[in-house]
């Protein structure tokens, strides 16, 4: 999977958002609020990655065990897909 390039990841103070751009902005209602780790994972998807690769990145960046990382990433990926933030 890879990030939909029609969304920019923006940080304002301690808040993270995925902001639709181009033609996507016209058909999208608002922005997507992200957690810090959600923004980290979405940025990691600037290149093609698997769930296992995302889990490796998450456990290296944050103090989280692999089982928890995999569970959380599975849900986050579903949310990203539903919101149109990722492709493939």
C-alpha cells in the first residue's frame, strides 16, 4: 500500500492533519485529524510498504511491542482506506 498523493500531511503546533489537495479537495469534506503515530505511519507510506514493514517502523520509533503495533496498524490501515488516504 502507498499514500494517496492527493493528501498533504500538515503539522500545526502539536496537531496533525491530512489535507486534501487538487481535485480531491473539491470532493472531500474537510480535513482528516491524525494522531502523531498516525501521521508517522502515513508519512511512511510515501513509499510502498506492507503491514509488517509498518510494524517494524512503529516499534523502532515508539515504545510499543510488535503484537500491539500489528493490532493498531491493522485498524489504522482500515481507517486510512475508508478515508481514501491510501491506495493499494
